[in-house]
C-alpha cells in the first residue's frame, strides 16, 4: 500500500517522491552513479609536493635519480619531476606510499620524517579520498652546508 497525500492542486504524490525531490531517473544520489579511479601518478605528484613543503627536506630521490632529473630538467621542454623519490600502490579505497628523501644537515631526522608523513597523509587523503595505510620514508642522504648541488657538467660553454 502506497502512502498517498493530496497537495493543493488536488493531485496526489507518494511519500517517496516527497522525501527526495532531486531523485529522478536512475535512482540514488547522482554523486554515487559511477566509479572514480585515481592513477598512481596523481597520488605520486600530490605526495611529492606535500613532502617538499616540509622544512628540512632538501630533495627527493636517490643521488642517481636526482642526477638524471637534473639532466632532464635542462632539456628544453623537459618538466621538473615532482614525483621523483615517490612510489605508490593505489587500490580502490587505500594507498600505500614509499618516499626517499634527502634532509638538511642539522635537522632532527625523526621530526622531519614525522612531519613529512603527516603532511603527505593529510594531502593525499584530502585530495583523493583514499585512506593512506602507510607512508614509509627512507632517508638516502644528508645535505651538508658546504656541499654543492649535484649537477652534471656542461659540455657546451
């Protein structure tokens, strides 16, 4: 038996139609009709930018990847890789991340790692809606104050 009521014009409507006037064809909330997939590269970029925002992080990636990245950055049209030093595994509702960082000399590595972890988790979860189950951080180097940046030698002067 359907709950029918009469409105001002003498027409009847069901209680279901009164409760959800936005639900038309297809049923359900329009925001839940379909799937959203997020590529690993998207999460890598978000995490890379979030990690670089933390004070005490000098660079991302190992020495070799930074050297190749510096060469790639010099190529006309080459874009800086914000995902360098970041690897992710993305599932339907969860993500796990591995980061490789270089810290500034004199900072507390434990504090920097904690801050990076918090910043990355907050950014990834807020922007993607994925649950971050772990963020593993490997500190591959310490940037000393008197060290020069690792850049390949220029062949043309």
